[in-house]
C-alpha cells in the first residue's frame, strides 16, 4: 500500500524568528558572561572617550556606540553561523529544513539582536538623559530606522563571510578586522569634519557614515538641511541594498 | 656526569622546543597577527583626533596594552589546543612538562606577535622622547606585563568548556584591564579615590611608572612605590600560580 511506504509528514513551514529568538535567549540565559560582553564593550569605549574628548561630543559618541553595537551584531552572526557549521556541523540540518538562506539569515540576526538589545536600551536611556535639549519623536524614529538598516546589512555581511571561513581560529581575527575597521573608518564616535580630507572621502563610501550623519542630523548634533537629510537617506538605503545584495550573492548556503 | 640542578629546569622541560612549535603554528595566522593591533590603533586614532596632547602617553600605553593582550592570545591558543584539537593530552603525555607547555605557548605567542609591537616601539622612538632610562623601564615593565598576562590567560583558559564564548569574553576581560584604567591616557585623569586600584592593576601600574618618568612628579613617591612593588609581586605570584595550576590540571587529566 502506498501509505505503508510514504514518508512521514514533514513541516514545510515554521516560525523562524520565535525559534531563533529562543536560541538567542537560551544562549544569554545559560551564559550570562556572554551577554555581558556585548553590553560592556561600547561602554568601555565611551568611558575612554568621555575622559579624553570635549563633553559636548558625548551625545554623538553615544549615538556612535549604538550604531557600532548594531554593526557588531554582524560579527556575532558570523561567529554563530561559522561555529554551527564548522564545530557543531548542523548546517546540513538547516539546509534540510524548510528554512531558506534568507530566513536563516534573519533568524541568526534576530537571535543575536537579543544579546545586543540590553546594551542598545541602556544606551538609548543614557542618550535621553545627556541630550542638552528635547528632540522630536521623529529623531528616535530615524535612529530606529538606521539601526534596522545597519543590522540587516551587517548581519548579511557576517553570514556571507562565515560561509567562507574554514576554521574556528579565523572567526575572531576576521570579524575584528572587518567590523572594527569599517566602524572606525566611519565617523561614528567623532564628527566627520574632524577627520583628515582623504579619510573623509573614504568614509563617504561606507553606509555607516550616512547612518551616523543621519542620526546626528536628526538629533540636532551635526546640523543638516532637509535636502541633505534626504540625500543621506538615499545614500544609506542605496549602499545598504547594494551591500546586502552582494553579501547574499557571496553567501554559500550549501557546500560546493 | 649530569648533575641534579637540572631538576629545577625540568619544571620547564621542553619549553624551547614547544615555543618554537607554537611560533610556527602562530606564524601561519597572518590575519590574527595583523588584527592584534586593531584596538590599539582604534584608541590611538581616538587620541590623535580628539586629544593629540596625550599621544606620547597613548603610544607607550599601546605598547604595554599589546604585551598585555598577548595573554588573550595565550588564552585562546591554550583553549583551542585543549577544547577544539584535544591535543593537550598528547603534548602532556610526551616529555614536555606542564610548566614547559604553559611557558612554551607564552613564549611562542610572544615571538609571533613581537613584530607589530616593535613597529609601535619604532613609532614611539620617533614621537616620544624615548630616553635610554625610559627605554629600559619600558623593557622591564613590558616583560612583567607580558608574564602576568600570559600566566592569567593560561589559567583562565582552563575554565572554558567550549569555544563559542571565548573570543568575546576574553576580549572583554583584557579590554576591562587594559582600556578602562589609565593605560592609554594620563593617570591624573583617573578618579583620585580609585587611583590605588589602577596602580595595583599591572597594565596601568606599568603605564603609570612610565608616565612618571616621562613627566616627573606625576606620581607621589608612595604611589610610585605601590605601582612598582605591586607590579613585581603580582607578576611573580601569578607566574608561580600558573605553573602550579598547569601541573595540577595536567595531573587531573
């Protein structure tokens, strides 16, 4: 009979975000030290900066720390994805499941967003406290939008790079090189005008530069005209779409 | 005839051979060697852009921080050999002693990462008034910081059971010790009430000693004494503990 030999019913759909949300939550609840690391990292830099820089730059530095933390989610996505594939060898299970590579990407990115969320919330509260003036609610909306774009873009880059790694040893140096260098080239922790001219020109090719300029403009820290703001939005979205597309093209879902 | 003093050296038997092995292993990690300078370069960029007047202090701090973070490399490598490759039992079953194993990793890591550190020293020679006295002090406190950090890194590595959390946690630990206290910035900017704590932390103690030579009078004589004695005692205690810990954890297996 056909029913005796047929395959058992397998799910063809699922709830990716809740499932990876549980993975993210379990990871930080079982390893509190791992949750503390991403929370404290931006504060270490902020503390250092608060000692050596003019106090007026502190709100800008907090915004920079929020963008930098979100960008670093890409590094953690890279680490998780590479660990699951290389050390735990569970990539084949993901491939065999109803997940596609895009849903897998959003799942890993979401699970790591959970680990970064406490740091982002604390930084947002701190920003609200130190801002010298009230800002319109649209400024927070712009900040949320920029963080979302940076989160998707750098998670895509992280997962793309992870698929090319061959050893656990490469994760930390490659992540450090990619995400820290890109973060430092963009004017996250200092105004763009403080940088030497050549550096400023290089920074204009990086999407995080426009995210930084956009949030600095929205919060009234670095003045920007409405036309400039629209320009920043267009350049951020344009570079992010191109970057995400290239990253997904680079991403090797199945072993060749 | 071979005399018994060798029994003392036998505590570290195999150090030279294993350190050269580790050097060859580590030397293949080109990206890791290159990226070992990233945090230092980031902080030097911050200082150059936002507070150029502290560049001399920050450069000396970058050298000390580089030596300090070698402990993080020792931590990663020792954990990697044990957790991922499970090679440590093979090494320890050989004539290599636990002390030689620990010191071999530490020296191998130092030899590998010395290149980028010497680049920082060369920059410091140009930008900092690096007198012979300051140079000698830098070498002395640098060795102490390296030995302390390597010992600490090795001991901590034995507590990890999987590789996933090692990089972020180790990075955090070494950044806490190396960036928060006054290593890259003048000790006078650190809160006065907490200064004894900074002077008891090896990287900031070493930095404070150098800052005092760079700008005499930075520290009071009692603060200077605290920094010098604290650094020396902590280094010796941590090194002895790491050797004892290496022997104990090897016996447990």
